[in-house]
C-alpha cells in the first residue's frame, strides 16, 4: 500500500490523491491559530489532473491523503488528426494518443519531434508537460517603424508557425526563430 501524506506535509508542486482523483498542489497556506485547542488548518489551491479544474479546499492538519499512481514517460510529438494528438513513447516506441481536450492550450507549442513528458495515472495518459522553452519561427510580424519606442510600446505582435500570437521586441523580423516560455507564453529570446 502506498504511504499516506498528511495535509500539513503538502507542499507546492506536490501530487496527492483526494476523493479518488489525482491532484497537483498549486499553492498552500497554513494557519496556526493562537487560541488553545484550536486546530491548525491547511488551505490548498489544487488542480484536478483529470478534469483540469482548480479548487480551493481547507483541510485539518492531520487529514491524510494517498499518493497517486502517477508516472511520466518521455515522448515526442508526431502529428494531430484533428481529434487526437499522437506522440511516440521514447522507451517503448508505442504511439500514445491524447484528446484535444486533454492537450488544451499546450497545442499552441506542439511542433514535429518536440520532446514532452506525458503523465499517466493508473497507466492511462492524462496530460502532458511541455519543456520550459520551445523554439518557433516567426511567420508574420509588422515591420518596426522609426519612432515606435517614443510612444512607450517596445513590443509588437508576432504570429508563430503554430498560429499562436505573442508579443516580441521591435527588432524581431519575419523568418527569425524565437524562444518562447511555455508557462508564461512570453518571448524569451532569439535563437
């Protein structure tokens, strides 16, 4: 049997099982009351890994949770057929399918042969983890106009090869490759 995790021991980015579903802790706040006999409470902001819903729950410090049966496998993105996204497991070379709903907004950064980590719960794929940065080509951006910086706008819109639009500095031109932070969806440098 898997070991149990007490609510007081839950930390940010930790995984735990609550009501038979895996959760990822996004933030945790512990309140220790000053009155005698009052209980220590743990407020947890958590994401359900199956439904992607974010919840705020308050637990007593002694409540216990199971460890979820999670594993991550390294895979590369192959293609999408409109309904599902197909990845190749780098260990077994089997194809793993994720629905468009499961992939969500991460699809904006998927390019051929991009290495990702696919998270599995009880052996079934439930989500993916993109690398911190991806390199994409700029397919469209307005040319910089002399004097733009005086108005205070030092960035401009750029459309990347996957169709996602981000803000880039004025010196970036069409055809250049840029590095994008996948968590913040912001420009992180030129390649």
